[in-house]
């Protein structure tokens, strides 16, 4: 029998889905356990060291991880799916994929995979009413639709904090409810600064996942504490969307993708989307999933030993 990619549906409780409906985001605690958080965080720290050890002027290939931002207090690393098996395992975590597909309303594919490690900016003035780099990744008319009375978005993110996020630890901020509004961005931002109760900040224990629609205005929060913030981010789109964050994959990596995860990594080159919808009252799928249930390259150990490369 061909292997099936088991993932939960619905992946959110009715209360979580209702929160998402109203605000455009929901924080789901306990997606990763402490050991899984530490494994991923350690992989990201190794990757940061490896990238900084590259020769001056090194030009990364389209499939290679690279710095999008490299500052003493903030590194932003992109195209990281081949950097370490645990990173690919994160992107294929059944609960994360299930959460994304519930919002998309159909089968998902991975469209980006990146990570941030940041700490307090020593030059930050910490004004009482800070401004943020608020942005979004998709506009409402193009990226949103409704089914069974529920909002859906064709492009969503799962952002998992690998470290504790308290009020001063720079959790993501969003303009709550902006995910449904086809309004000029500057007008929404002005309203949020005029009434800051509209700006919600993520405060959550390590291992929690922020699920949000890319039609939601969002930004990185301001770090005021002395603690380091580490997050891993996967973007999922409907399965006919292209991969845009360095689209190439090495032949070695592509050969290791299991048949039942080909669509998740490679998408479909035709305009079908495998629609899948819930109602608000549908109960959450109670099955438990861990990183061990996710995709893990079977040949990674042999490949590393032979080539010295981390997949």
C-alpha cells in the first residue's frame, strides 16, 4: 500500500478557529516539546556559525541557506530547508501542515522556510509608543475567500518560538482583525497607532506556534529584555503556488522526498487545489504528532559521511 501523509483535520479546536476568524491569528501552545525546541534551536545556532564562517564574498547558490539579515543583534536566515534534517522535519510536522491546510481550505505546499535569532538592539530608544515595520504578504481580494461561514487565506505562516516569549521578549505584533480588510495599509496602521489595543503581541511559552493569514498586518516586536529570541517560520500556500524563497533543490535532497510528500515540497503544476473545509463546530482531531512523525531524510547520515554536507 502506498504511504499516506497523515495529518490532523480539523487541526484547531472550535475555540481556536473562532479566535483565528476574529483576529486573523491564533497561538497554539505545545506544538513542540522542550526537547524538540532545543534540537531545532541548536541546529539554527550551528547554521548561523556555518554561514558566518563562509569566505568573504561567498555567493550562495539558489538552494543554499543564506543571511537575509546579519547584524550582531539580529540574524535572519533564508532558504534553510536543506540545512539540517530537523528543519525539514519542522516544515512537514503533521500538525503544522494540518493547521495551514485548514486555513488555506485545501492541500498545502511549502513556499518558504526561514528563521530569526535576535536580541535587544543596543541602539533602541525604547520609546513608550514604539512603531513597527508592519507589513503583509497577500492582499485580501486576491488571497482570501469564505466557506461554511469561515475565512480562508491562500498564504499562511506558522511561526514557532523556540524560546520563552514574555512581554519584553519581542513577540510578533499584529493589527488584530486586519486580515479581512481591503483598505489602504497606511490607514489601518494609523488607526492601530491611534488605538493601540488593536495591536496584539504574542506572549507564549516555548514550543507555541503563531498561525496567521498573510493578509494580516504583522511585524517583529521590540525586544526590551536581555533574553535571546529564536523562531522558525514556515510559509505554506495552496498547492499550485510557486516556491519563491530560493526555489531550487539539490538532486540529493529532492531524491529523499517521500512520494507522499511530493506535493508538500513540489506543489502541483495545474489549477486544482484539493479543497478541504470544516465547519466551526467540527471537533479537533485528537491525534498526537511529534517531529518523529514528520519527514526525515533516510539517507542523511550516509550523505553527510560521504559529502560532509548537511541536508
